């Protein structure tokens, strides 16, 4: 039978061992003890690998599920809406959140709009003014997203999702200050600079960027 006893006294730390009725004594430093404890409680660590540009948050869980938040780097994109193409359409500062299983399947997507500033945990959020988004939840319909084999490739997902056709699902005129229907809003914005969103269109919510990362929408 083996037994290990750690004695902590004013004079130092001693490890006493007993194996097959033979006792042993070994003095150790407090740093050695702390390092041993830290190694013993480390469980289920996950390596993200190389992360994509504009990654602002990554969380890995013991069960293999992961959360990643990305900021879309572009201020323009090609939109489509019921057969109408809007080339080089202006964009707000969009952030995307993805829940990825251990097998690399994307089980949920989020889309939000942040203030036009350097991202901070307290950065204010706005309601996405177009369709396909309810609160922060992005609906992709029957579209199948690619499996995530390496996280540095997830940046391409933001481009892919913005290129999907827009429709009226989850659209509400209450989500823009002008009270416009979606086609009216697109026609209004198509020749405008992105700054116009912040001065004339976007409706603020009470969420911050930290709330978005945590999946909390606060109207």
C-alpha cells in the first residue's frame, strides 16, 4: 500500500512517502508544490490552432465544442434581394459568432452590428437592419455550411454568409430608424457611404460586444 503526505510548516514543505512499509522524506519548494497542483487540475485542454484574422474571441470547452467570434473586415459586399443584385453594397461593422462542435459542424450562427470604433468589451451593439436575423440569431435556411477543419479558414464564412440571398424572413421596419421596408431601405442605402447607417438607420440595443460573445441579446 502506498501513501503520500504533504506537511506544510513554518520551516518549509516536506513530502513523506510510504511504500511497502518503507518511509521516505523529501523537502520541496512552494513553487514545486504549486506547479504540481496546476498540472493535476489541467483537464481537457483544446488547441485552437491558427486563428483567422479579425478573431476577437475564442472559447474551447472540455466536450470539444468551441465558440468563435469574428469581425468582418470589409465595408462593402454584393447583396441580392428577390432577384435584384446590389453590387458593392455598403456594410455596417458586422460581427459573427459561430458555435462549432468537436466534429467541426457549425450548429448556430450569430450576426450583430457594433459601433464604429475600436472593439472593446463595452462596445455598443445595434440591431441588424435587414432580414434573416432575429435578435442576434442568423437564419441560413436550407443552406449547408462547410465543416470547420481548421479555424483559420472560418474568415471565409463571413463572406459566404453575407453573399446568401436576402429575403423578408424576420424583417421588421422597426429595426431601422426610417421605418422603411427592406427594398426601400436597400434602395436608400445602395449609393450611400457606410457612415450613413450610424447617423440615419441603425437602432441601438442594450447589448454590448461582451453580451454578443456570450450570446445575450438585450433589447
